[in-house]
């Protein structure tokens, strides 16, 4: 028999907003919105994160900040302090690393852990999870919601069910009992289009899908049909893949609801590119390969890469190439769930880039300009200077 796996999904609760409430006790229990300046309802940015108190008003991430202001004008609106959030994220991951080396980061505030080989050091798998929650709380003052299950998909679903500060355990023996009553859209890979295909068949729960004949789903959805039927039956063979040395620098954003707004998509891509650009300069790195990551409502995910003839850490290079790739997708036919950008093929920024990318002429001036912008933002905040998005040429 194969040894039972114990997979944990750790998801920090309302991460950015919770950090702000922690650092400003007067904001606790109040609706806090982190993002663009609402300008009394005239702002053009979006919500980056919001507290659970704000969510009661229908506010969520990626919502236009003007709409958020109209829904809750009494909310506390705060600018994004990414430097602080990254620092806290590192603290969280350092804590997680004391429980297992098998950690797969998913974003700045969530990760999968495989504790199958380490839980015995802390007691049972359940006791290990409780200790993880306690260690995160004591180390950062923040709450994390955990899901413990035999596979990654189920652990992810479980961590979301009792937020905030939740902990849901799913055993191998109780796997189907847990999954079958859930709405079918809880499964990875079930988006709006797939739901429309399944609805005439009377499929509303995971159990309905699991019991459907495989040939019917394959006829309707091809290989994807066989895949989601296996997931419905609790079959998810994916393994936690630990992150080793930093081979790339990237950032991604999952929209709270799928979007078809290209302007919002490109604005988000610009913000992500700026974050990656600054992180590269802080680490003294440049990269030659820019990769766009895009995930649609049905969880189909694509990556598109372009390799430049020279290494760079300039936002205009990173955003420009990523936006070019983004424009090749028709988001009106399939709304977007996640967008991300990554730079790889890294090199030390002190190395001479190439004969065509000098460091003394035009590019030398760009270096000095970006360094000056970084200094201003470090001193006055990320919104002190904003890049204007231009459509890719």
C-alpha cells in the first residue's frame, strides 16, 4: 500500500489588510481597503485587498476603487505598502520552514506543505497543523486558515471553507464524503463555460459529477472531462514541488471574480511588472526572459515567453513584452482568473549586458532614472510616482 499523504494548504487571512489592522490597532474591527486612492469616488485604480469587515459591503480585490468608495465611503482606505507585506511574507515562510522543507509557495500569502515525512516530529498531522497556526500567530500576529487533506486540490478547498482563522481536516477515508456534497464549481477547472455544459445534465454537486459515466464527460469536454471527473472522485496525483534557489523573479494576481476588462487586465499587468522590476533592482539582478502567465475561468493556464538579446530590469521592457503576449489572447471569449509576469535567465546587474545595451549612453541614463524613482518610492511610498500604461506597439 502507498503511504498516506498529508498535504496542508496555508492561506493567510486578508493578508494586506490584516497587516494594516495589526499595525494600526485603531483600524481593527473596521472596514479596511488597501489599494488605490479613491479620490472621493473619482479614483481610477483598483482594490488590492480588503478586510473581512469591508467584504460585508460587497467589496473584493480587483474591484474598481471608485465602486468600493460608493459601497463603503466610511471605509479606511490605505495605500499598498508592498515592501512591508513582502517582509511579513518572508517571516511567515521562515516559520513554515521549521515544520517541513517540502513547501511550494503559491503567492505572497499562501503555500502548499507536504508534512508526510515530518509530522511525527510534532505529533499527529492535526497537531502539526495546530502548531503551525499557533506559530504563525505568535510570530506575526496574523491568522492563517489551513486545510489538511490527502491531496493538494482538497487541501486548497478545505482551507477556504471556514475562513477566517479556519482549520478543516479531510481524511483519506472521508475524502468522498467531504467532496461529494460540495457545489461542483469548488473543483479546480470548473469555470462558467464548463458549468453551462454540465447544467443540462443536472450536475450541481461534485458527487453528481463523480458518478457520471466517464465516456459522457469525455465526449462533452475531451481530456478535460476525464481530468475533472478524477478530481471529483478525489484523485489528484500532483505533488508539492519545493522551491529551491531563486531562478526567477515574478509576481501574479488572482482576481476575486473572472474579468473580461482588457484595460483592468493591462493595468494589473503594469503593477505586477513594476513590482518585479523593483525587486530585481533591489537584488542586483537583470534577466533576459520575460514570461506572461494567464489563467482563464476554466483554470486552463498558458505561459508565453520571449527572450531578449540583453538582460534588463526596466519596467518598460518587462511590461512591454508581457503586454505583447497578453494581447494575443481573446479575453472576451474566456474571462481571466489570474495574470502574472516572471523574469528568468537571471544575471548579476553588474555584468556588461551586451554590445547593443551599453551602460553609459541611453541605457545608462535609464539606469539612473530608475534608481532615482526607486529612492523616491522607498521614501514616500509606491504611489508617489505611477507609471502610465501605454498599449504595446
